[in-house]
């Protein structure tokens, strides 16, 4: 089995500018149970730990009866700049990172990057170019929703 801490062949990145200071953005991003407010069809919970380094987080996404369970371990928390996780579930495996870069004037650039080990061997690698645009669009839309909630104060 592949080492989930090493980058896989599937890679997706999304970026957004949030009109809020990095400290506020980082704190909102790491409110695990609130991620379902901006990631569609998803419920997130802390399985063990306090949400910081070493914690295990579970995100379950359900759409029309299809269900994907994403298990991840928080590897590094460097507020307000960086958060690293490793997805270690049966389907979703690989490292992920979220970085906040203060831009002045109370704005923050957020970059969310995931490297996935694609399930299905060769078939998964062949399918990735078809699946990637949807992953990119979905991740970008979620980050834009996140930015709106932070900027409006609905996600403190």
C-alpha cells in the first residue's frame, strides 16, 4: 500500500483572497466542525484530539446516496500561516496543505493544495484528467464560499 504522507499522482490547488487578517482566516479554517458550512454535502468532526497536531479528523461527503469518508491526521499547525494534514482513508490518501499569506490592508491569500494517491491503479491515473477539472472547480467554489462567510462574520 502507498505511503499516504507522500504526494500522489492526483493534484489539485485552489486559491482565494479573503478580505480579513490571516489570524482570523486561519482560525476560521481550523474550526473543523464548521467546514460543512462551506464544503457542500459534507459533515466534519474531530474524532480524536483537540483539532491540533496529532488530531484525527473525519469528513463525510454524501451526495444522492454516494458517500465518501475522508479520514485525515493533522500533521502541522503553524498559525496563522500553515496547516498540514495527511489523508489516510481507504479512498482518499495523500498529503494536503493550506497556507495563509498576509497581503496587507487586512487581506489574506489562501492556497489549498492536495496531492492524492488515485484509487484504481492505471484506471485511476487515466481517469484523473477527466475528474481533475471538477475537483478544481469544487475546491475553488468551496474556498470562495469560505471567503464570503469569513468576510461577512458568519464564520468567526
